[in-house]
């Protein structure tokens, strides 16, 4: 055991997942090689195949972790103890690296991910949970749940679209303009 209470094997597994998460965000699953994951993680070749017998197995673990972390960050904002509109504004205006793109959204552009139901599943669960959490917050503003769900879907779509506009135009402020404009529309009720 290490000082943190996890075994070397567990630590190697964690480094592999973290390296894969970073590389998948930077390059996509299809373009990332096991050799790149090994180089980034500093883990030996044998450890990779001990923990993940295939690149697909590693990808599933990394996508699951990325999805869980992204949802936890969103819920940390959406579940705060303050008025619903403030939570929604905080979610829409939170710091994001627009030019790097969304860690989840970028996975949907990856052909390997979209062709594999098991790789897609954590992404589907993420967006489903995100829309449900957003709908709950929006419903607290007094709109019916069906309307809140439609608006929550719009919020998720605007954030993803804002990332696309920012990356396509090389304009980091495009995401901010999109989310700010949406908040103005939502507050117009």
C-alpha cells in the first residue's frame, strides 16, 4: 500500500484512466493509441494490459470517469442552497475552457465512441442526468415540469453549441455570449 492507502496496482490503474481521459479530450478515442496512454501515465506496458485488456476497456472506464466527474461539477453548482435562478445563472456562466471544448461533447464527435453502445452509454446517462437536474432547477422558478424539461434540454444544447461556435471560430467568448443570451431569454419570463 502507498501512503494514500491505495495499492500500486490501483495507483497505476488510476494513472492510466487519467491519462486516457486527458488524451481522449485532446485527440479523441479513435486517434489515441495505447502507446500514448502509456507515455502520459508513466505506467508500464504490462500494467496497461493487466488492468485493461483492450483499448476499448480503457476507453469505457475513462469515458465513465469523465462523465461522472462532469456531472459532479454540474450538480455542485445546480444543487447549491440558493435561489433557482441564481443556480441556473451560475451553471451557465461558470468558468469553462471554450476553445478546448466540452469533455463530454467532444466524445460525441468521435467515431469509435458513437459506433459502440457501451462507450456511448455513460454519455447518454450524463446528458439525461444533466437535463433532469436542470429541469428540476427550472421548475423551481414556477414553470410546469414539461416546460422546464424542454428548457433544460435547450440549456444543454446551447452550452454544447456554444462550445462548437467557440472552437469553430477560435472565439473563446462565443460560449459566454451564447450562455449569457440564453440566461437573458430565460429571465424574460
